[in-house]
C-alpha cells in the first residue's frame, strides 16, 4: 500500500547520539517516511563512540512515530554507490524522494603538516563529491517526472565553519556550501528549495568536559547545541512553511558564532 507521507532521504544516521538520528526522528514525527543511510565502518573508525545497535534504535523510534523506514547502508566515498543512492532509495521505498537531507561526513582533525593526500581526497569525496552526485541524481529524477509534492521538495546539507587544524574537513565543507547554494538556483525549474545548516559545536558525545565548558562560556544561550536543536530548524525547512527560505547558510548555534 502506498503511503501518503512524503519520502525524505537522510544520510549519516548511524548513531543515536548523532545529528542524523535526531533529524530522522524529527522528520518521522513531522509526517515523513524515511530512507536512511549510514556507514558503520566510519562510525567505528572516527566517532569515538561506535553504536552498533544505534541504527536499530533509530528505526524503531521513527516507526513508532508512524514512518515507513527503508535502511540503506552505503559507503559514500565510492562514487558509484553515491550516484546510485537516490534511485536505490526510491526503488526500495517504492516512492519518489521528496527531500534530500545530507548529514553524513568524513571528519578527521589535521592541519597542513599532518594532512595526507589520502585523507584530503577522502574528505572531498565524502563531503563534497557525494553530495554533488546525490543532488545531481535527485534533480534528474525530478526532471524525469518523479511524483514528489512540489511544495515539499528540499535539499538540505549540514556544514561547518572549521578551518585551521581541521583543514580537510573545513575545506570540503566550504565546497559543500557552494554546491547547495548553487542548487537553489539550478533546481528552481523543479521547485526545489536548497539550504545549508551550520549546527555550530554540537554535543554529540565527542566533547570533553573542557571543550564543553569552553563552548558554554562562548555561547550566549549558555549551553552547547544539541542534535535536537539542529533537527528543529531542519524540520521547519522541510515543512510547508519552510520553502521560501532558499539559497541560505543558516546557523543554529545559540549565538556561538556571534561572539
């Protein structure tokens, strides 16, 4: 039976503490069906907080909110897998992708002296090339006549303003910003609103006590951002009143960046 709920493809949903999980749960609560992607080898390698049961818990919570959920493990460093993900989501979910929400990333701290070519290329592949391929495929499906509700078509990506000492991550996120803002113009013919969201320092389990205290001291809101804060903004952008916000880089950091 076909669901009347629109379908959102959300990447980077592997860990319960992560932003991707909060986005998925918020969208499920807001009336979306979901196709969710993750890549456990990245979570195990980088996050410092592997959560092998996380995907099952997130799926269960989304289904409890009424969403149909399609699971799509995918290595977005592989261009073939990235290029195929939108079509795969539609085939397995049995519905057109209406919103593309990209919260995946590669993130390894390094600077000019310590960044290897392999790490730089991996960051660019995951954080910039994969979003390019995802948006390209999403636009192609819409132009081919995918029956996605016009007033809910969205491209949203999570970004960062990191630069020094997080060099490949920050560089690749800068490229991501330009890609998504370009989509706001180039996908106007298929009625897509595209925006970039910067969560600021987000307490997803990686913060030490010292980092957390420093963030608290620099944030007028008096606490670090949480995944739910980010999900609230993304939920609005994906909602019926969010479509007029377009081509923007939006910050949801409690005023951290205003210091």
